[in-house]
């Protein structure tokens, strides 16, 4: 699904995909909590009956884990009957994940009161947050006078901080980012 929003004379293109929560209705809601602005990771392994099915999603794993390379975007919307729309994506419900454009929702960014500059790469972190990443590839040593490069798990989809953030007392920021996970 492609949506173009006209804002102040500019057209902002955003692309969404339909996804389903991979958690079963028997899962405890705290274990399966997914909310707006959280990373959406393709569900793999035993969380989905028979393995990956191509449309089910799960929470992100600990930062740096290979499963986070299956980032497909940012959770955008799902059925939510709470009055302030602050509920979580219920197990087995179907909703929308934004996979391209400036995020239409505020994303949770884990930090330790640091000032963050726009343009930083973000990678999925445990549960419902993103964390800054130094770079997608880094040198880990040398072999016969050549650098050995290793990929940083969790940056297969590109999420870039769209605005600088000043430090604050809280350990979690909410911010907008540019998403390209296609």
C-alpha cells in the first residue's frame, strides 16, 4: 500500500505493508507486546507454526542478534480499542508496518541521556526500541595486510535518525526517522 501525504506543499511518500502478529492468542500479552514505533522483525523459527511465512512479525531480539537483520520496518497501526490508542498489537491481529519514508509514528530510541545527531543509523534493540549503531560494517582485524570486515547484525533495513535530539534525563527518546526496509 502506498500513501502520499501533502504537507506544506510537499508530497511525502510512505509505503506500508500488511503484517500479522506471530504471537499466539495463548501468549501472555507482556511477552508479546508490540506497539506503534517499534521495530517489526519477520518472525522466524518456532514462533510461527512451521517457520517463517513471509507476513508474520515478532519483537526485535537483543541488539546485534542476526534475527534483527530481518527488520521489515516500523510498526505503524493495528486494531486498538483503547481510548487514547495506546494499546498494544494483540496476538494474531493484522496491522500495518511502514517500510519506506519518514516514519509516521514516533519511534522509541534507547539511550543513556546522550545527545544524538541527525543522520545516525538506528538498529533494532530488545523489544520495542531502536538504538544507535556506529556503522553497518566495521573492521575486526587483519589477515595478510588486509582488513577483515564484519557486518553489524540488525542494520539490514536502513533506519536513519531524521532530527538531532538533545540529551534528557530519561533513558528513552521518541523521535522520527527515515525508514528504507524494502
